[in-house]
C-alpha cells in the first residue's frame, strides 16, 4: 500500500501532540488538561486508522475488480475486522 503525504502528516501531527503531552507532564500541568490532550491524540489515532484502512480497502477492491480474483465481500470483512481489532 502507498502511504501518501496526507497520512504521514497525520502521524507527524499526532507525534507532536504526544510530545506536547509529555512536556505538559514534565511541567506538572493540570490533570484535566493532560487528559484532554490524551483524548485528542487518541481521537486523531482512531481517525488515522480509519483513513489507512479505508484507503487500503479501496486499493484492494480496485485490484480485485481489475484481476477478477478474490471476493470484494472478503475484503470488506477483513477491513471491518481490522477496525474492530483496533478498538
């Protein structure tokens, strides 16, 4: 699968969020603020997982349609399983 710049930028933003959270912890910031930032990072990770899985699904369905090999239904089931496993 090809991971485009948009996906990579999402991960870089998450990395920045996590560094910011660590800095907040080192500065003994308020627990509520840290939890808020942790929740935001988790949401960003969840959305990134969705983007990666959906992009992969689209790519796999296109390949299946071109080669006439495999089942689109199986690809969708596999994608759903990946999403469920990520939770």
